[in-house]
C-alpha cells in the first residue's frame, strides 16, 4: 500500500500497472478461472460496458452492439460467478441495474484494458497520467457510492428513525415528469407498504467523490422528495443526505444547521473518525 497520498501515483505505477507485478494480470485471471466462460472477449465487453456506466441491460447491449436478448447468458454467467450483481431500482418497479462486485475488475476494464499494449511495454506513468479523470469517474466515484450505501447498512442507520432499521438500502432514479428530468439517487432507504401503511422513504442521498457539495445538490434531493410524495409514498420522515469525500460549502452547512432533515456525511463519519 502507498505510504502517503503523495505516494499513490508512484505506487500504482509500480504495482497494478506494472507488467512485472503479479497484480497486473490478476483481473484477467479472475475471468479466465471460470469454467463456463468461453468467449472471454464478449464477457470483457459486458464488464467494460458496466464499468463505463452502461449498467442497464439495454445500455450494455447497445454498448457492445448486440440485442438485449443476446446478452442474457453472459449476464447470468457473470452473476453466477459473482463478478456482477443485479440490484433493483428503489423507485421503479421492474427496473434494475448491474454493478461489478470486484473493484479490481472495474479498474482493469476502465483503465487498463483500453491501454493494455502500452502498459505491457512499460508505459505505466504515461497511461496513468491520461486516465486519472476516468479513474475518478468510473472507478473511485462508483466505489464511493457503494461505501456510502454500506454505511447506511451499518452505523448510518442510527441517523434515521426506528422504522428505518427494517428498510431496504439501495439506489434508484426518480423521474420528474414536470421538469422532464431524471434524478439519480445514490443512496436510498425505503420501506415497502404493509397492510394499511403506504410505502415510505426514510432517506434520499447523493454521493460525490471528488466534488465539494453545495446547495444545488441538496436542492435536487428536495425536488426528488417532492416528486415521490406526489406518487403517494410517505416521505414525512424522509431525511436528505449529502455524502462527500471532499467536503461541503458553507451555504450547504448553514442549511444543514437550520434543518434537522438534512444530514452531511464526510470521511470522518464514514470511517468512524472523530
């Protein structure tokens, strides 16, 4: 592991991105070890599609130039291998998204595979210099969202009411038909309707890895809560959470101080510091 944050880039170049290091081919070995996988190029294309944000069945099919029905078998095999997981959308019945379960696979498909020839020739530093933004958007960002959802499975649930302890933690998309937009919710805690009780939402959250979050991020969550209320869901106890690895603007902090509904979660909370 890198000794300091400043050592991260050199460490990455001399380990994962170096053909002299065993980690260099580890992602390929993970796929090759599965006996049911024959056409590895097709499976790598499916994983690459998901790594680059095409995480619906239709999106994956479009990315690799196949019909959706043609990728059913690869998707099933990758799920059985536990390299992919399918998660239900928290707000849209019948909709689901795929996620890569192994961060090393995501890193390989997003950063290494497109530049494999250069990496094999020892150009790790040049490749990494050009891939930092892609790493942040396609690897670190989605992984941070996963960490935030895991936080709500654990200690974070204490920030909500007692009913939330029995809720489902996930993510989803809220469709705003008035504004004709879709609001992506990175972290959601929901409860299904039961008997005379309406389906409820206890938490709506947005997670940002490399962005200082501001009032505009909170405004999106406010609007999402309004839209969900219009669909008949109980949002009376719904809190709004901003998760950031970078921090929060003063304006957002003031709004959090003024409203008990707003929760700000930074690295200290996520990793139990302070």
